[in-house]
C-alpha cells in the first residue's frame, strides 16, 4: 500500500503545499469530499479523466494515515 502514497505530491510551490495527486492540481481533500458526498470511484474518474483508480485509493489512504497521525500533512 505504500506504493499508493507515491501518487501523492506535496510541493510548497504548488497550491501552497497542499497534497495533490502527482502530476495534477487535483487536491486530495477534493477526492475525499467527493467520496463523502456519495460519488463512486467510477463517477470520480468520469468527472476527472486524468485520474486513475489508484489515485482515488491513494487519496483515501493518505487521508486515513494523516488522521492516524502516521503522516505529517505538511501544510
């Protein structure tokens, strides 16, 4: 599962260091919010075709690890 986290990028020069999906400007929190609103991964991928299923999984894993205190969100 650690490989999934390689899809998350934090760069202080990109969106003030907010975590995004690598190679995009799509923020992790957006993906988590879309899931919370009831969108399925397939619906998210339809809305954001530049994403892959692994990106959605990475965003959720990242959020879980931050909440457990395993990852410093860096922002």
